[in-house]
């Protein structure tokens, strides 16, 4: 549970960082913005490396050859989109499969508003240095994890449609 909570905190922070790029919330002073991003990325590095044993991050990093930061941010963007798009019963199930997801999302202002469409998710992927086409590679791995956690066929079907 602690690992999942930590992973979701990293996802939330990484996704929050990415929102500046696709919502054009950048400062006019690009040097300040770059310094802020570098500072936040540095702060996240220690937290992300302690989360390498997370099943989702492990699966993504081993199967796709992406960094833990990219795996965490990409998964966070997809999960935020799911939270914004699923029915209340499916959202509830997703929250049970990924403990503390709801409380972490509400603890980070604006997280739920960041990933509201597939194009927003691809923008997050680009910001993370990932090709946007990698969404199609991340989704099946996350779905496989959720299936291993006994997710219902309805939830898997909804997420498959959403992330396609």
C-alpha cells in the first residue's frame, strides 16, 4: 500500500508538471521555467527511484525501455484520463484496484482537470520525452496489471476503448 501511495504521489506530481506544457501555463521567463522544472525533476528523481519496485512502473520500464520517471508520468496521465472518463462504479473499482488513488488526486490541485482527452495525454507523453504513439504501448501493460488485480471485464473494456 505504501508503494502504491508513493507511486500515485509521483504520478500526480509528474502529471502536474506536464500540465504546464499542454495548458500553456508557462512563465514569460523561460529561464525561470526551466529552472523550476529542473528543480522539480531533481526532487522527483529520489522518490521515483524508490518506487522502481512498483508493479506498474516495473512492467513499463522493463517492457518498453523507458525511465521510471517516464513510466510514472505516462501511467499517471492515462489514469487521470480514466478517472475523468469512467462511470462512477468503474471509477470506484479502479480506486479499489489502486488504493488511495482518489485521495491523492484530490490532494493535488488541478490534477483531475489536466488529462481530459487523449490529445492531452499525448501532450503529457511528449513533455516526458516519449513519442505520443507510445500511449498504445503503455495501455496494454496497465490493463494487464489491472487484470492481474482481478479488474472486471467491464472496467477493462471501458479502459481499452478509452485508451485506444
